[in-house]
C-alpha cells in the first residue's frame, strides 16, 4: 500500500499541474490565423465541455457555431448594426457601473490593449474603432453563440458562464485560441433574427475561436490577476 502512495500523489500533482498550466497560458486572443479548425476538433471541445456542472444538472447552454460563409454573413450583419450605433439590446442587464478596484482592473486591461496597439490615451475614435473589431471576431474563422432559456433567468446564465470557461480551457488544451465576447450579446435581437432563434432564447455571450496569430503584437500582453488575499476570506 505504502509503495503505491507516491505514484498516486504524483498522478494528482500531474493533473493539477496540467490544469494550472492551461489556466496560466489562456488569454483573450485578438488576432487569429484564417486557418479553420477541423470539425472533429470542434466536436471534441463540445463533448468535453458538456461535462460542465450546472444548477440541478439543467445543462441550460445551447451552442450555435458559425463557420465559413455562415460566419461571414453573420459577421457582416452584426458589424453593420454595431457600426451604425444601434441601441444596445442585452438580454441580461449589464453592469450598472465599475467602481473601485473593478474600475482599476478594467482600465489596466484596456490601457494594456491600447498601449500594445500604439493607440494614444484619450483617442476615443481609435478606442471605438478597436471596439468594433469584436464584430469582426478579430479575424477568427469560427464564432460560437451561447444562449439559454428565458425561464431559467440568471441561474441559466451563470451555468453558461461555467460552460464558457470550460470550452476555452478545452480549446487551449487542443492548441486553439479563444476570446469570450459579451459585446456580441449587445445585439441579441439581431442574433435571434439572423439565426431564427425562438423568442424565448436568451443570448449570454459569444466565443470567437481558432488558431491564434502568435506573431501579432496584440497577442503579446497578459492581464494581471488579483491575489488570493484580495478575493478570499477564511472563517475558522
């Protein structure tokens, strides 16, 4: 029994090591290569991500994946609406405002992006132009739309968030890049119309994915993370 213990310990260490590596390596990719991901690889991501835990095992996520010409038609439609300045059409209420440390983190992330791209601080025209790249899916060959059932409310959305995280980690393990996009959910009405989704479908977010363009400067920076002491409280 004792002789086997070190091997069991090593196996657990290997597993946590792989997970930690994936979490450390993953980042929001904002430049992709045009190369498409094979269908069996995408199906592998979906199969593994389906193991995501959910409230009462409801598994409320539905995933619509557009590729090729279908993706291009969708890209043109949502880009045109976003560029027109159309009113936001969220299914879930977005944050009212960012205050304190949340505002600091948001600004830090934004300025990292703008500095990397050489966008001068305060250049609102350039900010807006870069924001519109969300609707070009940053050049990704595939975009996934994550949607759920209206009656499940916020619980369905929370479960979808867990699914999105696992989708991205599986994609990372398979050598792919991803970016989760709340920006796409600002045009939920268009998404329902374009893909002929039922009126009771609620759009949570999108995920653009494919092979990252590692040579592009926009993929060169990494955001920071708060420490455990900043986010966790122990009560003994």
